[in-house]
C-alpha cells in the first residue's frame, strides 16, 4: 500500500489533533483510523503501523487519556502476561502479579493486563495503548521464550518497559529476575553434601532461558568436582506435572540409575514423584527429587518437596516500583538489572 502524506490543516483543528487529521495524514478514511486506534486487531499490521506513525508525528492522544494529559501521565500501566499455548497461567506468574497489584495500589496506579502466547511477542501491537497515552509504560511478565526472541523486542525508547523474570538488559530493557543459575549451583552442592554422586536433570522446554540457566548451574557445580559426566539429561516439557510423569520411564531405563533427580520446576518434580511412586520407588531412599519455584503444593505433597523458592511476589513488586519510577522520570535512563536470590527449602523428598 502506497500513501502520500499530507500536512494536517491546523485551521480545521484549532490546534487540537483529531481523527480527521490522522485520516488526512495517512490517506485513510476516518473509520479505518478509528479502528486502528481502538480495535487494532481488526486492521492489518501495515495499517496499524501507518496510523501509529502519524499519531506519533502529530502528537495525537485519544479522548480516553485526555483527562490525564495535563499532568503528562495516565497513572496506568499495562502488564503483558504470556504463557505456554493451551495451558493455564502458572501459579508463579499469578504470585508475581500479586506483587504487581500490591505495589501499583500503593503508588496509586491502575493496571491493564494483555495476555499473549509465549512463543512470540508482537511488540508493535502491544505498544498501541502506550502510544495513545492510555498507559504510561509496559511490564512484560515472562515475555520471551529464548534469548533470540528477547533480542527482537525493541520497544520505542520513550515508552518505559520492564521485564519480569527474564533478563533483557542486553536488549536495552530493565529487568527484575531471580538468580536461577546460582540457585541450582547451591542446590547441587546441597545434594553433593548429602552424598549423591549420580544425578539426572529433568529439563523444561528446550531453548527456554530458564531451562538453560538452571542446567548451567547444575553443571557448573559438578564440573568443579570433576563430575561433568555424572549427570543424565531427562527430556521434560512445558514445566508441568504431565511432563514430569512422562519422564519416569526414561529414568527407569537408565543403566546407571541416578540417586538424585534435579527438576527444572516444582510441577515437573511433583509429576515425577507421582510416577516414581507408582513404579514402586521410594523417595528419597531410592531416588531424591528436588524442584524449583516454591509452589504451595510442594508443602502438602507426599513426600513434601525439597525445592528452591524464588521470591515471585517480591520480583513483581520491585519490577512495578522500577517501572513507575521510570514512568515518572522526564528522561530515559540506562537499563537496570535487579536480581534476587532464591531460598532452599529442605523437605522430605531430598
């Protein structure tokens, strides 16, 4: 689609930019411009980009945000909440949201939630609300499956964005995360001190940032003991119980069976424990099992689950505080990384 840009007629606007001005600027009709701003999913990506560009150039803001323009902010931000396709939202994400809501309420901010699938993030579409002045910034909760996806996320420089649970500082986005690699290093050290010498790592989805960091923590500690070949990799899945259950036959087929299974998440660990018990194994006598996250279910399982607890609510709270501070600043600030430690909960399973 080719478009000739024409200057808006200031005489017809009295200095105030209207939909008609955007229509004149883009060569589109007013109804199409309106849909692009209020219901962007109903127009093409090219049309959305065209209208958004014109809105930025002309300084257009929607009526919904007009009452906030005199103060220069809307006191509202958007949370982009992503999860695996076909799965419910993880309890870890809902715990992080609790921290987000608590901090937002204390600071007098409202929250809009946009849910997307985990595989990809259409940043241009998600920035429409911010460009229209409806929200001041964007909080991206679990936004990228891999580091490659994260590097493709390039929001406009004037829109504050903070990533939650994914380190995206290399892409220019401030991030609040847990020290996952360090946590799994410490968990492996704990199991070594318990006398274990043969391990299995039950992985999450391949190519995910979380899975990579957690496995690296395990292997780093084992390498220090000259035991880099003492860990078998068990294929897992989307960090859920079903994937943990399905990993048990693979574990049982190992010739030199490990005495400790380090799971990439609590859900994987709980599924693995169920399958191991059904197969007649005793936990932890025959195999010790540990997880990561700190799900409440782990405190009530049989046996109770040894796990690394990540401070999910505090991560959400600090990310919200950082985002609001950025929204209230008058100039861009360099990306900042905030990393919180995990806590080992020693329970019955390991």
